[in-house]
């Protein structure tokens, strides 16, 4: 078989794999008896608040997939954190960027993970699909005891079965509380992962000293070929009497962020995606670019924000090192100091004491 034929076959297989990831698949979920809220549809699926769907046609999927070229490789430094400190920390408020949308937040001895993904691929299979560009900033074994996990939606780069199973095995005697969007609990039940609460937009759940709110963002869901938008997607507001945190997860830009800002009157810290935005004709409804990330920072009234969802997986077409450059430009245009919307190295742990000075 010639080299050209081999490359052609690989490209076809790659397109089929991307379509299987993006178009949804194997979850056998119940249908809603009636539409109760505007974002609930009668057939049991969900829609966004300000656009019905982020759907693209099959021909548009093929056009994008077939014409893609891999961005050039760029070397990013890895930060060295101290797992022993993180495991024993009970007093220092910290933020650790593990990579992509996975953050470890430590506050008054309470440990939170967002969208935990610490394995090699964002894919339904172990031998193909998007592979990590940067290794996880900390291993599962080196994680401290996790008290709370929040999951924004069920795409493979945000909901990783193997990571969740390994955390559960590690903490079987004291499993973390896991909060997920509506209709995601059944998937975790099938994995025998306990202590799961599912929430609709604007629902509130109290856990220890925290109030947890699910908030609307503009995105979609699906893990195979047949389950498009059958599970809800969400951002999360985590409120402590001394600290208010917004985890955006994954989103296109929408007026939802004005609504969030109006309801909560600002945040101490927000985690906002800045990558996976090109080509805009294809990605704009579902992924913000850095300019739109800054608008979210402003709309939500966040004092400080951290950029996530970049430099870990190559999922789209922009250069891997472009998001930080465009973020810096967007901040300068709005007169916002860089330290108020900052970036971190993979694996970096940063003290959050500056929030309380």
C-alpha cells in the first residue's frame, strides 16, 4: 500500500472518530414528559438560552475535518509543584492548574477539582483520538484528598471516565461529592461511582460550608452518535462565606454571562476558557476566543480571572501558543492589567492570598 493511500485511510478514520466523539452516542436516557423550563425540550433534550443549538451540518463537519492541518509544535514549560504540600495543606488558599479545564482549588482545608482529566487521551478509545500535548500537572496518585468535583459537561476532554474511576478507587472509603448537570448522574451510577448530585440551571445545593449553583452557559453535549444534547451542560458558582468562585467550563459567548453577573454581583475569581476557537465560522457558537473571554470577565464582574482550556490538547486550528498572545492584546485594549486576568504554567500552584488582601 502506497504512502498516499495510508495517509488517506488515516484521515478518513480520523474524521469518523471525530464525528463519533462530537455527535453523541450510547446513553439511554429518559424523555421528559413535558417542557417545564425554556431550555428543556419536549423530546427530553436541552437547548441554549440565546441560540437554540450550536449544531453544524454534516457537510460543515466534513469540510472542517478534511481541511484541518495540525498547528506547529511549541514547547511549554512545566511548573514543579509540591504534592506533599498539597496533600497536607489546610490553611493556605491555593490554585493549581493541572491542565486544560482541570483546576485544583484549596480553601480552608477543602479541596475542589474542576472537570478532572488526568489521562492521556480525550477519546472513547485508548489508542486514538486527541492526545495530550502537555502531561497532567499532577498525577492522580499525588492528588490530595478531594472533597468536591464539579463537571461542566460530558465531552471527552471534560468528563474522563478513567480519571473518575481512579479517584473513586483511591477514595473509596471517603468518596468526593460530585455535582453534574441534569441527566448525567445515570452515567456515573452505571460506573458504581457514588455521592453524585445532578442539577439544573439555577439550582442550588449546599455542601458543608459551600453553596453550589449550576448556571447556564452556551454549549452542547454528546459522547457518541445518538445522544446529542440529551444531557445538560453548565457552569458552576461555588460560594463560601469568604470566597466566591465561577467555573465557566466550556462555552461560546452569550448574554448568559450578563445574567450571571447580575445574579451574583461579582466574583473573587473566575476560570474562563481562552482556547479552541478556530476556525471562527465553525467554533464561534461553542468556544470563546480571548477577546470574548475578556468580555466574560467584565460581564460577570470578576475581580480576577484565570485562563483555562488552552495548551493541553490540540482540538482546533489556532496555533497552540496564540491564546496567551491574543489575551494580552484584548486586555490591553480594555485597559485591564494582566494580573487581573492571568495565566499559569501547567502544574503551577499559586497562592490565592492576594484575593483577601
